[in-house]
């Protein structure tokens, strides 16, 4: 009995397998000279915007575009193996540059993508209006208890950023002698949930935030000025050491593109185009807002921007 | 009768001495001592730097760099090429499966899935499968679902191929079983975030790496349940077969494996569910499908993340019910095939195969899409989900102002914060001694020694403060889980209606990615720590509920009848007979609940619980491999300590998995 049943199952499977083999061999190869380009999209909206605009441009040239969604650090191994061709928005992963670009030569630097990132301490604009002294960090001194929360006790609460982002706020608070308790609320969606909830209640909140970010078009936020930068001032508390070396504002972050060595050296016509790809903070925020704020289909958003910005796109295309 | 003996101990009336003379009294004394030292010397005795091994983390970082540099040479050595080959094989397997589903078109895929279940599992399960396909289509997630299914198929197949033979070995050899148990514990407790990067370096990204990561988590249940099944075969049956001259191989293939059939099928079923719970993690390293729809959705489109989460749950429940039905229907012990019946069944099989082929052919003739994309209810559903999300995100609602926000704040101010300060600031020798003493009182000398060793390891790797922070949150979550689990478990055991409602809710909570059901709580109880605790309670309660319910339902009817005939009321029967007799099951529930709570620690780190979970998450995301591993070691040590301590005296060695 059992043998026959197995045979029946095997028969069904065999038919399926044979069918797949037939299709596999008959499957037409892409005719486009540039073949398939694999772009990596990261979780935040800005990255989605870059990726889909680039996709629209490349598809216009007849390339096929595949999109992978791999986390920021593991994607370097994907670039090294050529499983992903390009990352269009990289927030200065210096350790990875050293290891994969300088040492292994498996990844190549692709130059800035035009967007300049800025990290800082932000408060809602209504709070800034009520307390103009908060324009600089010195104005916060002695008023920390305004930012009290259930978990901060008698201190004020400082909402830390996503654990995956470059940060030094716990060290800064200590170096500046502010009476804040550094509270981590986890990944970005959780952090946004927290401060937006307080924003809607018109309460006091101070938090790690950055531009460009599409939410900045939805919420009115103002930046608290931190001490000026000095030579040797550090931004990434990961390196440890004395807190004094962190006592300055965050540097502006030049957002880079990185490519797989295999892709860069492979003669794909898509490579020079992606290498020239560069746009502004405003450009990115608009597309990000279409996608994340208005829930526009990312493909549609990419094509819409490309259609409306022929001049910029032609520059990338080398025309 | 060990159960009854243990139960008698917990009955106050049968205890000769008052409670303060017994173990509870001693435990209270220990806690009082800890409190005293907290008030007397708080802040003064942090874990001493002299007892920390600080060079471990940089060693690990260097190891990772070395691995990456050698892996990415133009001509890596043979070891790396073997990993490459394995990864390529898995990549091919997954993409082959995906292409198969694409080739079958949506019509053929649906027909194949439904008819296989119909043929072997019966009508009800087949209807469920069809409904699952329909919901993937209406959610607009057909493509993602197919990709995830291909990934799961490969991961489950590989897990079983590795797990079942090892499980058979573990079932037959007690030595092997003892050797492998700590490894399995580690595979299940160490958070995937910690080993994601080495996996990626060795296997690169893509479906292959995703399958490997999933296997690390899904192989242990396959081994454990298989071993349990083999061990469960009555020894006299095996002896009888041996006496009749059967070889070892014959005993295995003709006696042990067939008799353990139900357990083997359970291990298939559990492996599927464990594998599905790794979908989101797999999405981080290129396992395409529903997983990355969840992660990316969380950042840009929470409603979409909820849809993807729903699809994962639907897939899990459909697979669970289908495998269960197929296991029952094809049980040789329960069906007796006559020649005629067999003939009919063969015709049935052929008919099903024919329908599948027809569906594929029709799909090709009429140009059906490789994936269903014609019509979906996604936009329609989105308006409702978005409306619900808007309500949840609005801090002006009655729900937020009067219920959830105050509850969250209360939990932080009167539960999590004080306990956290207590554990972090109490002098470490007092905490250390206190916890070990409590372990001794609960579980005896040997287990207390294990707990002491584990606590020392936590301090040694430099994670004492973080571990105490995490421990305090685990404690709060476990207490809440036990309260919720006892209440609902007892209720479900006493009422059929409740039981029917609770089962699907439990299924959803166990398979829905925690990141999805945590979304509402981030908005409703916005204080750090609370969403993490809520996530743990929701994840751990189902196990507690199931074990409590089963324990109470398994109480022998004779005991209940005896009590009733003495005139005991329903409440008395419950409190004096059923719950005491179900004590072992309840204790096992507590033990499992703690392990499950620990499993959510990293997710907690992503929603603001800080401490060890945050360290692990950051380890992956900021390329601090050493930090992630060390925090994971602390989580593992904490897990082992808590597990051994809560196994208690009575249940020594009788550790069952469920």
C-alpha cells in the first residue's frame, strides 16, 4: 500500500519537476545590454526614495533592477560577494570602509549622493516659542525637570536614538553637566511613537533626531544648538574614552554611495550612471514623503520624480 | 504517586509546621536580608572590575574581522569554499522552489496546496488551506507569501533532515542526549541577532543564509521531540523485538520509529512553527518575503507591516492545522484499508493530480499571473487598519488618557523602576548570595551551584548591571505571565467556550511577529520598558495557559468525584483538588514562561527595554560583534540559571518540551 502511495506522490512531484526544468531552460534571457542591477534598500524612507528613483532611471535605460532589503552592516558582505551591486545611502560606516574598501578591496567608494545628513538635539517648535532660551544647550540648564517622565524620576528625560545609529548623547549629557536621564526607547519607529505622542499632547520633549527625514514636513521641530566643534571631537561613543572628547555638536554627515567591486569593474552601463547619481535633501524628502507619508507606490513615486526632473536625470545619464 | 505527595506539601492544612518555619519563611528571610543590604549600602558595591574579563570582546571583534578578511580573498581556502557550496545549494533550493510556484501560476499553486491537503488531510483542513491562499491574495501579499513559503519549505526540510537523525540518536543514547542538551539550550536561548553577522560572513546574504539562521532555531525542537518519541516507546516492546532476534536497525525501523509516529509528526509540526517565527529575522539578511515586509513596513507604513504579520499568522495556522489533519488521517493504526478502499484512494489521488495539472494548464492558457495581483482588498482594508492606528496614535482618546497611559505609568513607577533600582544598586555580594540561596531553597544544592556558576559568568563577562536590569524586567513579566496564564488556563479548563476562544488567540500570539503586536502598545503605553514587558507577557502566556489547562484537564476524574461526593463545591474542588494535583504542569508552565520571556529580551531592546537586549541589537547594527556575543552569553547564563532553578525539586529530570 505504502509503496504505491509513495509512487503516486513521487509521480506528481516528477511531473512538476519536469515542467519546471522545461520552463527553466526555455526562459528568455534579458535582452538589455546592462542586465540586472541589484540595489539595496534600507528600512528608512529616505533610502527607499533613492532606491526607487535610481530604479526608474535604470529601467529607462533598459536595465532590469532587483531590490534587496538587507540590514546596514550585513549588506557589506553582500557587496563583497557581488550579491548586491549598490547601496545608494550609507551613513559613514567608517569601520566597514576600512575593512571592506581599504583592506579587502571588495567594495568601492561611490562618492557622495548629494544628501547631507545632520544629527542633533531637537524639540517641538511650540516649546521653542515658549522657551526661546532653549535655542542653545545652555538654556536647558536648570530647566531639565520640565522634561520629566515616568521613567526619569526627578531628572528630565532625553530620548535617545535608534541603537543602530551613530550617537553620543549619554556622553554629551554628562560632559555638559545636564541633569538629563538618557532613556533609550529602542528602534526608530518606537522612538517616533514616543515623541510624536508627546508632541500631540503639546508636552515638553527633547530627543535625538536628524535631517533629512520626511517626518520633518509633518511635525514642526527646532534644533537645540550644541557647543561648537573642535579638533579631535568625536561623534561615535562606540570608541569609548573620556566624555570630554564628545563635547561638541555632531558633524554634518556626507551620505555616501558604495558599490560592489564586481559591479564597478564589470563594465555595466549602469555603473557610471549610479556613480553620477546625486540629488539634494529637498529632492529626497519630497519623494520620501510621497512614499511614507502619502503611501504612494514607490515605483510610481520614482517615475513621477524622474519625469518631473529631466534636467537632473539627464546629467546622471551623461547626456 | 510523587505528584500527590508534592501536592500534599502545598496544602496548608496538611503541613504540621506554620509557614514561617518552612522554606517560604526562609525565602522571605533571604529577601529581607537583601532589602536590608540595599538600604544600608546601595550604590557602594558594584561588580568589581578585578573580576571582569575585559579583553574578551576585542578578541571576538578581531576574530570577526579575520573571518571576513579571509572569507573575501579572491581565492578563499577550502573551508570557506565548503560554506560557499552549502550556501549556493540552499540558494538554489529556495529559488528553485520559488520558480516552481511561479511556473505553476497562482491557479496551480492554489490547486496543488489545497488538493494535497484534501487528499491526505480531509475536507476541513483543505478548506482552511484554500482560505489561507485566498487571504494572501486579498491582502495583496501573494508574492511575498510564496517567497516566504519557499523559504520555509527549504528551512523545515533541512531542519528535519538534520534534526530527526540526531533526535533518533539522542533517543537511543542517554550519553549523547546529555551531551547535546546544553548545545540545544544555547541554540534556542542565544538571540539570533548575536550570530547573524558570522552567519552572513560564512554564508553571505540571501535565502541560503536565511535558511541557516532559521535552522539554528528550528533544529532543536526537531531533535528534542524526536528523541522524546523514541524514548517514549515502551522498553518491553523493544526488549520483545530484541528477544525475537531483531537487529538494532530492525528495532529502530520496525518498532521504534513506527511506534513514535505521532511524536515524529509533532516534531514536524513544531519545527514548522519555530521556523516561521524566524521569518522577520531572516528578512534582515536577504530572506525575501513577508519578513522584510514587516521590518520595512514598521519604518514607513505600519499598516502594511500589520498585513504582512497577519499573512505570517495565517500561514502558520494553516500549516499547523493541515499537518495535524494529515497526521491524524494517515495514521495506519486508525485506518484499515481494504483492497477496494485502496483502489478508490488511488483513483482519488490521480484525480487530484489531474486537477492540479488542469489548473496549471488553464493558468498558462488564460495567462494567469505568476502571482495573484489582479484584485486585492489591500486598499480597502488599509482604510480600516489606518483608522484603528490613528485612534491608537491619538493621545486624546478616552482609552489612552484613562486606561492605557495610567496603567503603563503605574507599571513603570511601581513595578519595573523600583525593582530595577533594587537589583542594580544592591551590593552585588548580597544579590549574588540571596539569589543562590533562593535557588537552594527552591531546587536543592546541585541546582543552586549551577545558578551560582551562571551568575558568576554574568559578572565575569562584565554584564552584571545590565543583567540585573534585564532580570528585574524578566521578573515583572514572569509574574504577570503567571497571573494571566493561571487565570485564563483554569478558566479554559473549566469552560468549553472559553477554551474554544482561547486556542486561536494563543496561536496568533505565538506566531505573529512580536514587532507587529507591539506596535499598538508603543503608542498606548509610551514609557520605556512597558512595551517590552507587554510583548513578553503576550508571547509567554500561551504556553502557560496551555500547560495549566492541560494539567487541570488531566486531573483524574476519580479524585474529582471523590471530592464531590464529600460535598465539595465547584470552587473547593478547583482550589483544593484540581490546582494542587496539577502542580507539576503549572510549575512546568512557569519554567517555560521564563524561557519564553527571555526569548523576547532582544525585541524588548528594540522597543525601549534597554539592558542586555539593547546591547545585542546594537551589536549587530553597529558592527560590535564582541558586545553582542557577550550580552548573549549573559542572556544564556541567566536563562540556564532561571531554568534550572524553576525546574524545582519534584520535576527533577522530568523536563518535557511543549
